[in-house]
C-alpha cells in the first residue's frame, strides 16, 4: 500500500477543503503549499468553460476548482488500484506521488480562453505546455515546493504532463491523467454539467466505474472489468451529450467564433507571452482596449461589453445535412474560415444592395484535430481475456470513434443579429455559401 498522507486523509473528514458538489478534498500541508503558490493561485482567476457562461450563466467555475476535483479523483483511483498487485508492481511509491501532484497541476500552463485560441493553430502561438515548463523550471517557487514538500522535481512532474521519457509506469500514470477513463474527464463532465445546470454529464456511475478499474493486458494503461461496462457506456454517452448540448451548443459556438475572429484580428498587436499570463478579467480588458476603433470592436463588445450581442445562426451543415459543405469546411485552417466569412459577407452585400461588414458573417467549423477516441479494453476475469469495449458495446461503437466528432461538431455560419432578418430565403443563402466554397476550395 502507498504511504501517502493524502490517501490517509481520504474520507476521514479531517484536514480538508470542500468543493462542489459536497466533495471533501484532502488538504494536507504539502497540498496547501502547492495551492498557495502564485502559479496555482492564478488558476482561480481563469474560468473552466470561458465563453460558455454567455449561454449558461452558472458556468463560471474556475480551473482552480477543477484542479482540486481532478486531484480528488486521483486519490480515489489510487485508493482502489493500490489493492491490485499488478498495479503496485508497475507504479512505485514515487510514481504514485508524481501522479497525485501531477493531477493537481495538470492545467498549470493554461491561460484564459486557452482552447479556442489553440484551436486556431496560428503561427507563433506558444503552446500552453511552455508555460507549465516555466512554472516548473529549476529555481522556480513551485519547483522549490515540490522538492522540499513532495520530494520530487519539477522536471519529473513536467515529464508526466508533457511526455519526454517513456516507461510502462509513466505510460500508465499518463493514461490515468489523460486517457479514455481519466481523472480529468471524470471531473469535468460532472463539474461542467453541475455548473451549467444540465444533467447530462452527471448521469453515469462514477463510483462503479472507479471500482471496476484494472490494468490492461500489457500493464501500461487502464482497462475496466465487466462490472464497469454499463458505467463506461453511460460515461461515453454523457461525454457525447455534453459536447452536443454544452461545449458545441450553437450559441456557445457563436460566442467562441466571435472571440476567435477577434483574437485573429488583434493577436499581432499583443505581446502574447505577457498576454497569456493575465487573469481572465485582465485578458478581457486588454482585448477591449485593442479592439476599440477596429473592425472587431462590435464582436468584442458583444461578448464583453455592457450589452450581450451574440451572432445568430444563419445556416448549419452536418454529415447528414449538406454533407458536401460540411466536408469542405471541416478541418480547414482558421485563416480559410475567415476568408470564407468575408466572401459570404461581400456576396450578401451585392445581393441585398447594402453594406455587410466582413465581421458580420463568421464561419465556425470543427478544427483539424479530433477528440480522443474512447478506446479502452474490458477484462473478462473468468476467461482472463481482454477485448476492446467498442467490440462488445453497440453504444461505444456508435459514439466513441469517428462518428463522435462528426455528429456533435457542426459547421455553422453565424451572422450579426440585424443581418439575420434581412437574409434571402434559406435555399438562396445556402447557394451563396456553396459558391464561396467552390471558389475557395474548388469543391463542386
């Protein structure tokens, strides 16, 4: 068994901090030492879902709260897996310590609105992992806490968060942090659902799923026993519905696209390394300052100004509805989407006989990278065989592979609110979009 004070405190009711929903998180002196650093405290000034709060008002929870929830899940995972001889043979006490503290620090390098900015894949953008490396560098205050309080180095924690070396133990620890059934996903589905005020991300049995965790056949990742199959299926479905109804809700994507278009216009004016160290409030203030008098001022003010003004959905394309248009747009570089929005705006100007600004029309499409596939094995203990869950579950087969992205992530054309009421009929508008696609991508 692992002699970790955090594990010993789990469930005792002593030395804890409470977070929603009624979770008692062990708060030992060395956890407090990490949490009290400036590097960790900055997470309390960055919301977890960013622009989703423009649609779901309660979704203002922070990465600070999420990090504590992930840390709590890591302790639950260890509390169960430490009884598995195969697990203890791979994961040493030092690896267990690294896993616990890495779970607390897994979002360390994130900045406000990190995901929509990174999805744009603009040239010269520093990856958020670079900031984690700076915060964990030798001589940094956080690295000093890790060495003095936890007996590990910042470089070791960074190696867990950003792969540098490769061993079965590190592969296993990384899969517990970022894999099909990981401590991160286990928290954000539940927490995002709670704060957004929707039930979808909470409708799976987390306790049953944790109790079913075993090692995979090779011993370098997690699998589940047969008793966790239904819980895993429900987790897959919860993830699917959260993407469909929250993360890729059309109004959330409108706000996200407005932000992305604004950042695209303004990013060359910003000192990005300094900008990405800002709190969320400071980020918003700086964007509003730089947007003043530019073409994107209406977008920035519609998001962050005194009056909320989101673009309206003008058209939507999926693999089932206008699949050719969906395929043409999906995965395109952000610069191409910006050009297409401008082309559609100019075509509408000619059609309507009135000026339509290029930022009045925005195109949103799935980014080039795809969500992690839910690829996990299920262990049949009586036969002692492992089979991919998707082979024995129609739910997972349908929702966890390529279909996931294609079903929940639509291509949408958004327009300024006053433009929506002046559009030609839908069929004519789609033909305008089709003409732009033909000219831009050569698709017929």
